[in-house]
């Protein structure tokens, strides 16, 4: 009876991890932004690996592959994630644990309770495990190899091309004083002004920077500001890219909740958003001037 209950709990844990990893893999860009919000921007590069690891663990739990080892890894990862989220919530005020990616939002206390239940479930399995260890069947190994590899590729792809459609909270026609950029209203003139939102840890942002520098050099676009997340290290970006525009750091973590994807660029006139460009569409200076004429 205990062995059947152990397998049921194990499968439930596996479904949770498989779902979590899949949702993250569908939008690694948002997961990377959340890692930045936690204050660990240097770890953003492993965002796809985290998603793939969760999927592999979920599959191993469901398929009963090396259950003792898999359950121990599950407990350890959950403990680490719980410690990191507790720090982010109580120290930095971030309420989204990001456990289920951008699709499912839960309150911080529900997230902590869920993690506690996962840890308790793992400890119960380890304490009551009485099953016999059998060699893993080849078809189970291939399921993990194939799906794990696919998930890693998908997660890497969605760093720049999320599969989940996002709803932007900044639209053309918005008054800048009514948006999250109200903190910089003293710098935004009544003339044409450009806002480039980026992260120094984002490769796509680096690639787009040359176009933004071109905009700054183009007559009529003297007011160009790069706005990035709080507490990020911009030293390497400044050294390598040598931006000719002023860079401002957002004063709090609110930016993470409002930005659906980076980089993007806003064109303002008379304090109003008149044009918005997402990462693939950000033009060079002469092209932008021609588009606005």
C-alpha cells in the first residue's frame, strides 16, 4: 500500500515539475527577466538549462527512473528555489516566484506552501521507500533523452522568441506621465524623445545598441535615453558598446512587472508615446526619421 502511495505522490511531483519546466521553456525571456529581478543577472544565461532540468526531473519521477536519486534531487532543488524566492519576496519585494512561468501567477504564500508540500512529499518518499530497484528500460531513457533535448532547444529559442503571446502594458497614445516612465518625466522634453529599454545581460539588446547609437547621431533625435533594470552591472556593456546616449537605471523592481520583453524602443512627442518598436523592428536613425516624416 505504501509503495502505491509513494508512486502516486511521485507522479504528482513529476507533473508539477514537468508543467513548471514546460511553461518556463515556452518563455525563457520572461524567466530571464525574473532572474534579473532576483538580483542574479549573471545566472540568466542558464535559464534554458533550468527549464530543461525541471522537465527531465519531472519525466524521471513520472516514469519511475532512479526514484531515490530523483527524489533527492527534487527535494534539493525545491529547497534552493524556496530559499531564493524567500529572499526575493522578503528582501526585494518580488511576489512572483516564476515557478510556472508567465502563464500561472500564484500568491507568494501559496508558492511557499506548495514548495513546503513538495519537500514534505519528498521526505515521506525517502523515509518509506521499500521498492526494489530495477534497471531502467531503454524506452524510458530515450523518452527522457529526446524530450529533454527538445525542451533545451525550445528554451534556448524562446530567449529571443517567446511562444507565449504577451500583452503589453505600454501602448501608442499613452501619456508618458501615466506610464511606468513617469519617474523620468523631468528628463523627457516636450520635443521628440527616444526611450530604449534594455538589459546589459541581454544579447539582443547588445545587437540593437548600434541602431540606437545611430538614432542618437541623427538630427532631430538628440534626446535618447537607455533605461535598464535596477541593480544591474552596466560596466561591461559601457566598455564594449560605448553608448552615446545617457543610461538611466529604473529606481525599483516595478519595471519587471510591466515589461513583457526586451529590448524595445519608444518614440515620444509632447510627452506622448507615438511609436513603439519591439526588438526585431528597432530601426537605425535615418530609417526612423523617414518613418516619422
